[in-house]
């Protein structure tokens, strides 16, 4: 699949393929739902003082959000290397990295707006 996505044939010949419309629609819906759920879980964890779970779920949302954008642009995702930067979410990743303690709830609210509203 990676050969198809990048149009780099390692051996032999391989026909080019596009990104199916129905897949783009379904993947966009699914990844949007997943990113939103992760941010809800992150907020709930923050409210109960579970910082590590909050950070983990906010981080998960930051990995799910690029899938939304890539699917909407009909671009294949091969792995998570450079995934956040390829979707233009470097500032959001920095926002999460600098968050901590009482600032985490505000960070997650801001991430929800930035990640899901684009």
C-alpha cells in the first residue's frame, strides 16, 4: 500500500491509484469523532486530577487530527513520522508540550477549538 500511496515502486510495475471518495468521507468522519472523543476524555481526566491520562488523551487527539486533514485532502498516511507537521499542527503540539498542572484544562479547551474547528 505504501508503494501505491507514494508512487514509489520497489520492484516491478504498479498501477497508480487514487484515494477513494467514500474512504475520504468515512475516514474524515471517523477520525474527527475519535479526536473529539479523545479531547472529551482528556477534559474529564483533567477534572478528576488525572494529569497523565489527560495528557495522553490530548496527545492522542493530536495524532488523530492529522488523519482528519489528510483524509479530507485524500492523502495517504503511511506512518506517524512527521504526521503532526504534515497537517500543520506544530503550534498545537507546542501548546500541549508547555501545558502542565492547572494550565492543562485550558490547553485542552484551546486544542479542541484549534484541532476540531479547522
